[in-house]
C-alpha cells in the first residue's frame, strides 16, 4: 500500500511539473473553469489528459485547440491539491462539507491572435492571479466563491467568481453535473482587456473605448463523467459564457469578436 501511495504522489508531482512547462509554451486563451469538474466530487487521486477548444482570446469569435491536464492528489481528512487547465488550488479544510484554501491561476499574454485588428493592439502581458476559494458541498449541490488578484503585472486587476453546481447520477458509473457562474472584474482588469486607448485606435482602427469595473460575464456549464473501466473514466465539458456590460460593449468584442463564448473539451482520467 505504501508503494502505491508513493507512486501515485510521484505521478502527480511529475504531472504538475509537466503542466508548468506546458502552460509556459501554450497560449491558453482563457481560464478553464475547474468548479464544474470539481463538483463531480472525485473521491480518488487522479491524473488525466485531454483537449479543449476555447476562444483565441477573451471575446474572440475565433477558436483554437489546447491541451488540458487534470491532476488531483487527495490528502488526509478530505483535503486535496487539484489542478485543471491553468488553475492550481489546495483545499486545507478537513471537512466533507466545506472546502477552502489558496488558488493560483495563470492567464497568458494576449499576442499573435487571429483577428488582425486585435493583434495590432498593444500586447497584454501574462498574468499570475493569486487568491483563495471557498465552497460548501451538499450531497447533490455545490456553492462556490473564489477571488484572485494579479501579482505579475499583466492586468493588475481583481476577479471575484460566484458559482453553484448540481450533481445528478444518471447510472452507477455516469454522473451529470450542471454548473452556473458569474464573474465580477475590477477596473484594472476591464481596462487591460477591453479598453481601446488612442494608440490602440490608431494601430487597429477600432474606436476608442473606456471599460469600467462590473459584472463581466455569466456562464453555464455541464460536465458528464463516465467510468468505462476500472480506475479509468472520461469527462466531457461544455460551457457557454456571455460577456456583459462594458466587456460586451467593447470594440474588442462588439466589433472584432463576439460576446458569446464557448468551451468544449474532454479528458481521460486515471484514478488511484
């Protein structure tokens, strides 16, 4: 048993290291919502790999494929370390109902995008968002709160996420989860990704625009998990997000992109 545990921990450690290298080289267009996958309530430690189609940048109407790495190491008393897409979080509360702890999220630079007008705008540097999360878990329901501040100078902004998820067991090995979320963004975040200053106007031809803080988007997602063999399962993800307010009215979105944002992905998990 000890050898199995050590082997599993080593697998997760290697996967985390590989993820950091992968994220540094891959232009992840958006953060992949991990609350949908987490509300499936995985009870085992997990490693997984998959693929997702996401917008080229936040507000884009063009899509690209990106690799997705999923990892979760369960510790004692229901505590865990989890990673999916570009977000790392650790639950430090020894409780089945409550989860809380730090999170770290990588948001890539906006450069070399497919839309020529947005590509002509000033480059947006990568951001590293640090914060925390809190969730309350009932047998079938999950309610979550997360907050994060950029600490790398990419956008210098602050994000607040509120979410809720419902879990329904379709069959013994098949679970469907529905998750809804809304995100509030600070003025620094909104200005970085959705404002168009005079310089960007001259370079891109987009009208000048000043985005302010507020409700940035709402989203609804579904996750379908199916166990197809011992220790193996596949998870399919589908999420629709609607940009709102100053984000939707931005020329980056309204003129050059779309307020409708989709995420489609799937990954295969190995549990141990």
